[in-house]
C-alpha cells in the first residue's frame, strides 16, 4: 500500500479529474438538510451539548443531534448555510475500509486527511472532523471541527512533509517524528 505522501504528491491525472466529478455527484445526493448559521456556530453548539454543566463529558446526547451527526457521517445529510452553500463531512464521501479507493480523487482526499491529522495532533479522526463544500469538494478551503478552524488540507500535507519527515514503516502510520535538524 502506498503511503499518504506518495498519493497526494502524485500529479493530478485526467482520470482523477473525472473521479472528482463523480465525488461531487455523490455529494449532491444527501437529502437531509440541516440548517446552520455558520459551521463554527453549528459545532460550537454541538460542543456545548457534549459537556455537562459540571464540565464532565456527557454520555447521552439529545436524539435529534444524534440523528444529525449520523446523517452527516453517513453522507445522508449536509449543513446548509445562509449563503446557500452545502457542507458535507469527508467521512460521508469515503469508504469505511482503509483499502485502496476506486476513486482517485477520494484516495487523494484520504491521504490529505491523514496528513492533516498527524500534523495537528492531538486530533481525532480527520474523516469525521473535516467538512468540505459539497459543490466543489475544495481541499484548500475546508473546515475542521477538531481544530475549530478553516484549513487548507494541501498546505497541511506540505507542512507535514517538511516538518515531520518520511512515513516510518510505510502507510501504517506516522507520528510526530522530528527531523534531525529540528
């Protein structure tokens, strides 16, 4: 299996461009619209409900929110912002297995998500944290709920490549490995 850095560094091919269009078509399929003032506000509200008044994490959430997050994670729903844009979770676009993707664009997206996750540690699974605009699936303008910020997944991958060194042991994982010159 190729390491994530070999995937995202590879030139974009005509086949990958076609695969991006297929992925955008898949992003148009969700039928459950969840209105949100902004991505930041939606996740701020969710985070507020994750914590009990005493500051401890909650074990039980309101059913409506569990439905919403389930729809987003499975690719059945999207967040609709007041400007009309629709935002989908990356996990709704990717297969659940870690094997090779039939879709080259989604393979590149998976690699970029891996790089973002190791660069921004501590970080939960990037698949369920990154939102992309459904109409463009632009990896240079994504929102990460773990980082609570907008991010450029391509720039993060380039930074990870510069600062973390090569993937030790191949695609099995890459921790925060420091280069000798750091």
